[in-house]
C-alpha cells in the first residue's frame, strides 16, 4: 500500500514511444478536422443545408479553442437542426 503526504503525488511513468504516438494521433486528428472544416467552408450554403449544417455552424467550429472537438460540435449542431 502506498501512502502519500500532501507534498507527494503518485506519478505513473509513460513510455516515450507511447507518449509520442499519442501526440502524433492528436496532431493527425487536428489536421483532419481542419481539412474537413476547410471542405465544409468551401461548400455552397444549400449543400450545407442539405447535410443539416449552416454556415454559422462551420464558422463557429472553425473558431473553436484548441482542444475542442470540432467535429463533435458539428455533429451536435446537425442533430439539433435535424431533430
């Protein structure tokens, strides 16, 4: 059993390879979402409406803070619109 005082924390070491793979996966996901948003931004408003999105949804997702799941934002907007 491990006892910790207020000044101690239990830190689990992460293998460097797994850490690098995790970072690489986050970067790849970010790049994919940016590419998808760029494709949506290039679409006509009528096409966006056909898939349940608006120009404002795409703009809002594009301006979201780093770390925000932009695709989830679009999914929620689409679900609200399509009911």
